[in-house]
C-alpha cells in the first residue's frame, strides 16, 4: 500500500514539474521582435512566390511575425504543443489578417497555414501574456502603430525599384518610432541586395516599442533596392 501511494505521489510530482516547465517556457523571454516583410522582395527572388487565394496583396509591408526573443539573440520556440493554432480563435479578424498578414508561400493558401506556423512556433512562447486572438490582435496594432511604408514614403523612399542608402532607411524609421530598427535584405534574381524585412523591438507586453537589445544580422549592402510590387 505504501509503495502504491509513493508511486502515485511521484507521478503527480512529475506531472507538476512538466506543467511548470511548459509555463516557464512560455513566459521566459526578454522582448519581442515585430517583423514586417516587403512583398516585392519576397517575390522578386529565384524562388518567387504565390499570391494568396484572396488575390494579390496590397503594395504594403505585411506582418511576418511577433517573435519572443532573448537578449543574447537566441529565442524560444514551440513552447506548448498542447495549445495548437485554432483557426476559429481568429475568425473575427481573419479578413484583417488576410490584408495585413498575407501569405505569399506556395502553393496559394488562405493564410491559416502561415498563421498556424507563427502561433505554434512563436506565439506559444508568450501564451501566458497573449492568448491566440490577443497575439494576432497585438501584431495588427503594432503594424498600425509603426506604419512603415508611410514613414519611408514621407522622406522620399519609395518602392520604385530604385536604390537607397541603408542609413537613410534606418534614420527614417528611427526618427518616426524613436528606436533603431533592424534591417534584413535578400537578393533578387539578378543578385541585387534588396530591402526584405524590418525588425522593430517591443517590450514583453507587446505594446511598447523599445530599443533592440540585439539586432539581427541583415546581410545588407550599403545601398539597397526597394523593389516594385
């Protein structure tokens, strides 16, 4: 009888430790990267792209993700397999997500696969702060707050296929947001360096912009193309 009771107690303690590990994994991070991508650069590569089933997205920066990160540049991922993406949780904002967070992956999709990947890999690591609808709503609010295309166009930096200095793009965003962004580039089919993604750092509440503790390595030339979309 004692042995049986001891076994039950041991198993219960293991379960508690497992649950605690999941909880700690989901809250243990230092800041968010809020990442937006330029669709023209996503599509203007040898790999190309596929427009979503809703049609060609607007010529605007689209959300890539809201990623919990550590100050040393590493990041948690896939923190809670027991809480997978539920499409019904974002049904009220699906149309807005299709506009502001469009998928460009092939084959064409309605966005659920893309959003599911982002939630399962990144969103679960902040689930004690943001539930599923809260996670996606926070990203939508940050996109509206940063308004990157308007910020760049206001200083004459347009998606017209021309080349602009990396410093001028960085300065425009810093002057608008108050913080230095991270810029990531890729290369087009001709090998030109082009503006691909912009990283803005956000505090762990996912509401306030902050200075980035660490910036991503962007692989950008000193002058980069801002391609047409």
